[in-house]
């Protein structure tokens, strides 16, 4: 397994702004597909998940200063499905899984483990156990996804198994299919993704 270390600098990442959250059609489609698949899975299984969709997380950076990111997708395993204005890491707990959908303006920050602006560094230092970045265009990361896990104080690269990213915290798997991530649960990793409605069958847009 590939292992890397994230240097914890004095300052943390900045808060998300409206500009960070404005996305292209395929960016927003990927987020909506994930949200629908995860919420459907939780509802069918009777799980008390809260699946946030660009919902502000009141948290803190690596040095303890306030930080308010708005992850594209964040799953809180015990927070419940009631609609919320924002989530508070102290009251609601740390998300078990955070997913960012890469875009031309955000992808460098999304995968940055080392600088003050790095979301990867910020989420993993916060204690998020699993963090995945999905590139719906396959244009920025050199592969459809990049991911990391925080394990016993170390950051390890999250690698796929048979094309699927298997979440140890939630008992699900995520598989890139065109411009969407498809959501599977156990046993036998049954699909609960909106891609079943062939959302991802359209031609992938070009730059």
C-alpha cells in the first residue's frame, strides 16, 4: 500500500465561497447522482445517515482555527436525515466519508495534502477517515478518482479493488462509471445509484 505523510502547517485551508460551489452541469450531475444513491441506500437499509450536498461544515483547521468547508458530499453516519442548514463537527461528529468532485478551478486544492489551501490536508487532519476526489471528465487527476484514508495517525492512499473504492467506514463501494460514481452496498454490492436511470450514458463533455 502506498503511504504518504501530510505536513501540518501553521495555517489551515480557507472557507469555501460561492465561487467554489458553482459548477458545470456534469459537476452538479455527479454530486446529485451521489446524493441520490447514498440517500436511497440509507433509506432502504434504515440507516440514520445524513448525506450532505454542499452543506457547510462548521469545523476547525489543522491548527485549531475555525474552518467552514462545504464538501460536495459528506456522510454523517448517525446525524439523521432531517434537513439542516449546516452541520457542526462538534455536535454532529466528523463525517465518515467526504467526496469532492473535481473541476478546473478546484481540483488542485481538492488533492493538495501539503499546503495551507489543501482540502485533502484539511479533511484528513480534521479526522475524516475516508476522502475521495472524483473527476467526472477524467481530465485533471490522471485517473477517475484519487483517495486517501486516515489510519492510526497516518495518511494512506485509498486504492480501488476491482475498480471499486470500498468504504470500510460505511460498508459500501463506489465505482466510477463515465461521468458519475455508482454507489453499491453489501452484500454483493448491490447498486443504489441514480446512474441506473442511465444518467451517465450521455456523451462525456470535452474541454
